[in-house]
């Protein structure tokens, strides 16, 4: 049975019909639906490394080389699967689109592989290392790649209407902010982490529940999204564009190169900040897993993210997405500098985090809309779309640089002499050590200092990203070409 016939079944048909974006589409497809997989991804990004270092105690394996090298090698594998998945998406033709069908498959794969990440056998060190490597790659290089690639394409493929696309971009990013800003940043460090400590069984149960939640929510995302841009061609394959032609079109377009460099630098800085947050709050600003320090940093620093949903898009429409984002990064750098004035003082750090997160609002909420503008520009210039290849580049950056960030961070931990806490079986309590000055400086640099540098670089890059200037004319010409076919 062909894929077109399979997805013609009423049970698999999108619940969204019509040419215009609907409220159900915004709320269910782009806000609620993605929260399942995004929650699991955000928890893993922030705390999987804690599970490896503090629960499984793998920091010293192979003289510290294992946790430094294996994430990077795994992400290289992930990069290859991202390219393959991008090509598969571009060649997928069903009545439900080219990206959405893969959301359906990922709804099952993501929960199963998410559970496998934590059910590491309590056997020999060799068995644990093999299980960690296999489960990590099954999740990131296979299951989450399928989800992330298809999810990434939903805003660019949803509509060509700039206002509707901007609205969906905001809803899509609110889902991410809701997950990372409320659950992962507040509930987890305040309630969940102190309850789990370094108890392996508690980690397995908790992460299994979170993994299973991704199933119904990803199904919701599948049923309440629609690929209007794909449907313009009537679902036909059209001209088959080679990988070489797509790469040439992308790499010779300055807007695409700039936005990819911008996203690369932003992702590296953000991942290093995220992986170091728990350690910075536990060993520099407060005490180990105290349930208060990380919550305070997240609450005060994250308040602007909640307010931003009402302010960012009106400002972006008035002044331009590029301009508002660049101005935001000026505040981002200033906030980071304030934190560094007294990195062990809670009041100073909270003030700096508040300023920094105000500056980060535009990037958080409008990036996908800006990315979609670049994809339309490339279609105008090249005569064909490069959605899958661009999604591959986007996803490769997300995956590879999270591995690089984890590897670099763990290498610095091992070199600085990090001492993992222990779980006292008698008292059922976690016992943590005081870290030396070198280790504390690692936490301070990666959580506070690095992002000042990345903000300055991103401001410079954004000066060259004026894709919005001619976009209305380019979109009109694309529409005229399609009308003449």
C-alpha cells in the first residue's frame, strides 16, 4: 500500500482544513501538541548529564575521556542521520504533507527510546558504557531526529502569510518557553530533583512518565497542523532537485549563511549555559540541589519570557524582526556583564538574569519566522525550495553542538577535578562535596561569561540579515510563477 493511500484514510487526516490558520491550529497544533517531546528534550538537555555524572558516576570512566568524547562522536552520527532525514522529508509525498507523517512515527519512537536512556543495567562498567552509547544514539540519532526535523518544518510549511506565520512562530516558541521556563526551570529544580537526589530508581520512574507523555501530545501536534505550502503543488513530486543543487543554492545565499552562523553560535552558548546551570546553582550560588537557588534564578530570570508573548511580535512588526532581535542582544550582553560583577551574590545575579532575559525575548519568539523568510527568499532566488536541507542544517546544529557543549563541559569538569556526590544507603540522603576554585570557575564562565561573547558576535551577524526588506516583492513573484504553471 502506497503512502498516499495510507494517509488518505480518515483516521490519519488532519483535523485542520481551510486556507487560513485557525485558533485550534495555533493552540493545539503549535502550543499544546509540541510540549510533550519538547518537555522530554528540555529535561534531557538540562539533566541527562547530571544523571551520567552524579547517578551513574561516569565522570572518571576512561580517565574522564568517555563523557568528553562519546557525546561528540554520537552527535557526528546524529548529523549524518539529520542530512538523511532532510532528504527523506523532501522526497516524501502524501496527502498529509511531507513532514507531518514523520511526526506520527516519532510519537511512538520518542517515548520508547526516552525510557531506554535511563534503564541502564547495574552491571559492569563495560555494560553500562555500551548501554549508554546505544540508548543515546537510538534516542538522538534516530527517534528525536525524526521528531525534530519534522517539527522544525511545520512553521515554514504552514502558510506563506507573514502575519499568520509570525503568529504560529510565537505559539511554537511559547510552547518551548512554557516547558523550559516553567516545568524544567521551576518545577524540576524545586520539587523533582530534590526528591530524586541520586536515587537511580526514582530517576527511571520519573523519566519514564515524562517520556510516555510525549505520545498523546505529539499525536495532537500531528492532527492539528497543516502544510499549506506543500499543498500548493497538489502533493506532486515536481522536479527532483539534487543535493548538489540544493547545497549550492544555500551556500551561495548570504542570508542563509548568516542565519545558520547566527543559530550555530546561539546554540553553542545556550547549550553550555543550560548544562552548567545545575552545577553553577549547586556549587557557586547555593548548595547542592537545594530546591531554592536554581528556582530563584529561573523565576526572576524567566519572568520576562512570560511577558514577552504580548510585546515581542508587535515590536517585530513595527521595527522588523532582525532589528528587534539585534537590539535585544545588546541588553543580553549588558545583563551578562551585571552578573559577572558578583557571580556569587544572589541579588546581583538575579538582576543581571532579568535584564539578560528581556534581551533574549526577540530571539526566543521570532527566530522561526525569520528562518521561514530566508527559505522563501531562497525559493525566489533559486526557483525551488530547500526545506529539508535547511531543516537538516538547523537540526544538525541543535544536535551536534549540544554534544560538543556536553563534551567540552565534561572535559573541563574532569580536568578541574570535579567530585560527584554520593548516595548514603543508610540515611537515604545525597552527600555532596565542596568543589575546588578551578571547578567553580568552570561553572561561572559557562553559565555567565560565555554568552556575553556570543551576544556580541550575534549582533554583528544580524547587521547582514536584512532579508525582510524585499520579502513582499519576492513572495509576490513566487505566487505569480505558480499561477503561470
